[in-house]
């Protein structure tokens, strides 16, 4: 993620994933589409709609992982999606209890969040 995206731009990416084919884009999507197409996170379809590019899907997934890590840091009972759990566990950012299958943030996950927060403050 080389680009710094606003909350509104992330929201537009999320809405594009839920947009039915042929449906009219929301005002949020329309407002952010020019920049998102320019940085190649979104592509125009032939029918005038929008779709996420591979980079767009990857950016959205990374944001979901970071949000999930923050949720686990703030509330150990927070529920995460299976792909996010699998990715964070594979990277060692969360620990999974083999008996209860409960997840908790690991020391590495806390370090990662601290690094992300430090980078966002320095930008």
C-alpha cells in the first residue's frame, strides 16, 4: 500500500465490492472513482460500472487485517472473518488456542500495530 487512502476512499472500495452488476454507483463511489482509477485500485467496466483490480482487492484485504488486529488488541472477544484469521495466524500476528479455538493478539501483532501507528503519525 504505497498510497495513503482516506476513510472515504476505503469506504468506496468496500461499496464497490457489494455493488450489484449494472447498479448505479453511490455518491461515495462517484466522488472517489477518479483517484481510485488513477492509482489503479479500481477499473471501469465496459457497461460503465466499476470493479476492483487485484491491487484494490489486496489493499482492501490488508485494511481488513489491520482493522481486525486493532479489534483484537482492544477486545479479545472481537470476531474476525476466516480469511483474516488465517492470514494473521500464518504471519504470527495472532495466536489460536488449540482447545477453545479462541484467538488473541501475539507480541508480534502488537509490534506490528505499533509500527503502523508510528508510520501513520510520521506521515
